[in-house]
C-alpha cells in the first residue's frame, strides 16, 4: 500500500487512541476497537449524488477533520494506511459478500485488511455494514469466540471464507476473500459498478452503523438491527421520532450528522412509499 504524508497523530486523536503504537497484536486490537467505536459506517453523500472518493488526502479530511464516517472504500484503505505508517505489514484485499438470500453477491466489491503480526495473519474490517468480528480475526483453522459470537476462517469452494455460527449451531458465510493485494486502480471500478447496478443496496437506501461496547447497531432503510451476544434482533422504525433516537445513538459524538441523516431517512422512506403506492395502483388496473 502506498504511504502518504499526512498528520497521522490527528487520526489517532480522532479515534481516541492515546496509547502505544508499536506494531504488536495488542496495539492492533486497541486500534481496531477504537476505530470501530469512533468512526461510523455511513454513506450520506450518495443522497446528494456524491460518490465516494478514493484518494487518501480527501479521505483524511472527510473521516478525520470533518469527523465523518465511511464505507469499505473509504475507511478500510485509510485505516490500512495508518497501520502501515505505524510499522504494521498490511495487505488490502478484495472480498465477496454472502447475501441474506443465501447466495454470493455478484461482485468482489468489499475490501478487507490482512495484517501480519509476528508471522501470523489477521483479518481486520472497519468498513462493513453488517455484523462481523469486533476484534482481529486470525486466519487459522478452528472456531474463534468473541463476546458471545463464534467465527471461523475455512476454505470453501477454493476461497478462505469467514463464517459466523448461528444460535442453532449452523454456520453462515459472511464473506470470502482473495489474498491479492489491491491498489487504488484495482478497486476504483466499484464506484461505477454500484452506480450502474439497478439492485445495488448502496444507492437510495439509508445505511449506517456503529459498533458499541456490547455489540453493533445497524440501520437499513426503516429497519434497526441490533447485534448483541451472538444474536441479531430486528425492529421496524415506525416514526421519525424513533428514527432520530436511533440515529443519535449510532452517530453518538457526531451530532452534526444526525439532522442530515434524519432528513435522508425520511426522504428515502417517502420515496419507497410513493413506489409502493404506484405499484398498488398498477396492480389494480
């Protein structure tokens, strides 16, 4: 990964890390937790027609100085850059997400970090909307438990695949990845792909999330998913007042984003209502 001359101390201040920065596993865990709890997942710019940007200087200004959140195209490469500057060995790699419908998403359009510490490879993911590991995940055989969740990394159909164990004991894939280091030119196509994909989940839907000490809060449209202690519960957000309450919790420490997020949530909900009414009228004809 390319290094960029940026004031990385500001990044550490942004995520509230004032401890040691040696390239150790303990430090990696601390930085990872700090980032997940400090930098939310959000894509508010897409509602204004602004696609994600990829250069590190712009991302630094957005995530650090403007105290914004980001997605995997934004948070993950920048966090990888920080780790590289601190002396970690880092590879940015592509991943393919498992859909809730029970099939692989058509594109390898997610980004992960593989961080090598003392000869051992660890997965790090600071740009994923859905529930995933809250601490670095070792790329090794066998289950790994984290706060009531159990994950594993095992070969499946020729690819290393991250899976999560469900309450009934079954395993559900989260995503699979290829250990092929990526540069910016290798993943720039993802933006155009989602702009041109009719059923892209990243266009026109309110998506935001943040890790909290006991789990993760996720908003997808009018639904709140709460991931805690090995289980995911869902709540339909019925009113704007409830939406504001939820968004304030996700954007805790980012009050400047709450009003904008609520406006886009309400607008997206109205658009869906209009589309449903149109479909109903067509069905009556």
